[in-house]
C-alpha cells in the first residue's frame, strides 16, 4: 500500500545569517541557503522523539506519503517521485512509527529538489550558480541540516538513519556531534571510499564532463548534458541492483533496437533495460548536483570531517550511543566487507553495536524495496 502518510507537503528552511554563516570545509562560506525538508508525525514537548533520515545520493526530502508538486522544482519532479522513496518504512505502525516519532528528511545542500544547489539562483548574479556553486564535503551537508534542527529546537535526536551515501552522513554526525544523537543506524555503507567506488565514481564524473553540452557546468540556458548524465547513471546502476535482480527485471522484450549514437543494434533485454534507466534518470536529476555529491564522496574522509586524528578516536566518542548496522549479502555498491570494517572499529572503541546482515537477491537497492527484512530490527532498536 502506497502513501500511508496521505498527502504531504515540502517545507522550506531559510538560513540567513551573515554574522554567523555556514562555514564550508573547502568552498568558503554560505550566509544564505534554503533546505527543502518534510516532516512526518508530531514532535513531543521536549523535542526528544525526532528521527533524522539522510536520503541516498540521488534521493530527495520526500521520504513518505504522496507529494505531486514541489514549488520551484519544475520538470525534475517526475511521476516516479510522487510517492515517498521510503513510504513503506515511515508511517503509523511502520518501522519509523509516526505515532511515536517525528521523522524529518531534508534534501541535501547542493541538491536539486528545492534545497540551494547549482541550479538555484545566485543572489550576487541573479543567474543560476552553475559551476560557481561551492565545492561540498559530507560534513557541509551534515552541518547545514544541524542548523535546520537548531531552528526547530531539536537539541538531541532520538536517532539518525541513512543508507548508502546517507550512511556516511550518519557517521559524520555521530562522530562529530556525539551529544546530538542517541541511536545511529547506518545502512549499506562504509567508513571510507573504496578503490572500486573511486573508479566507478571517476567514470561517472568523466561521462558527465565529456558531454558536448556540459559547457563546464554552465548549461542552464541551453541543452543539458543528458547523454553524459544517462551514461553516469548506467555506470552506477549496475552496482545498485544484483545481477540476479537485473536478470529478473530485464526479462521483457528489447524496448529499443538502435542506439542513437551509432550503428550498434541492441539485442538483449538487459541492454534495453540499462538504456531505459539512464533515459529515465535524466528527466529527474541535475548533472551539477550529481557531480557535487560524487565529489564529496570521492573526498570523504571520516576522521578529517569529524575532526579526529583517526577512525579509532572518532568512534571512541560514540560510547554513549547505540549503533544498528545493516548489510545486504548481495550488495555490489557497499559489500559486506565495508560494514565488517565499521563494526570492527565500533567494537574496538567499545561502542554498543548490533550488526544485521539481510539475505536478499535485490542487491544494494534492497533497503528501498524490502521493508519486511529491515522493519523488525529497526522497531526493536528505535522503540527501546
């Protein structure tokens, strides 16, 4: 059943503080920015029942319920975005139970779904920021959302939950601000950028930047680098879905024979399926946002961003927290080895941790597709 929360609306947090701007790790300062966010359930009197959810790389603030339109987002808000991406996890009686908890999810700074990003208007030039948008690190995304929590009067989160790249953000928040969260739930993530991820990410960056229409990132007035962005999505997509699931999904006929760039004729449903994934994605995402987030991923350095000397020191701060770490045994993007390293470091630092490996043939995307495999464990830890 979809839309358990019914109709929901995106809200906008306007940060405007020239005296105390958001200090970015690399790219200077932002004295003004907007974060698009959604809230499900009610905060209790002392605001201690809040769960912050970090979306994955190409996700949005719209995690649950039905939202058909977001002011200012325009054509990127395609039909596939209307039902929240974690709709079966958030709501009354669900894993993140809105009868008990208030769940908040915000679109990343640098995003393209209502938060200030490269496609937003730069107040100094009155034109889209484009390539002039500041360089971002994971810590900047976390700090921008903490300013939202400050504005809402939330001093300490009941929990922070994030999957994939969103899991990095969980770890940054937990280690950098240990007093601001009680329970930490990183799903299908790791403590570093692996060599395999670096190679795949670099291929994606190259695909976008070599598109004839990319124009150094200054493309908003003309044709967008859709060919490059679609290619980047196909490179990434093969790590999100297990080969078994790809075989299942691509069983139908070949939808399109000819690639528009040459003489090659597609002859297998898997080619057609992957082609379609790229074409569908460019309808709903911005290439500059994609590059900013992939760049933050390539430079991700947890000790650095937590302002610790090393990983052991970073996690030693988390002894008063409780961790629930999820792996998926068919994950090609963040294999089980990545969570094994995280759990080993937590145990070494004497941090209470429960590690669950979900057995699934859905690959990395299982955290979006199979709520029944995650819900009992989430409920057990969150409802304590």
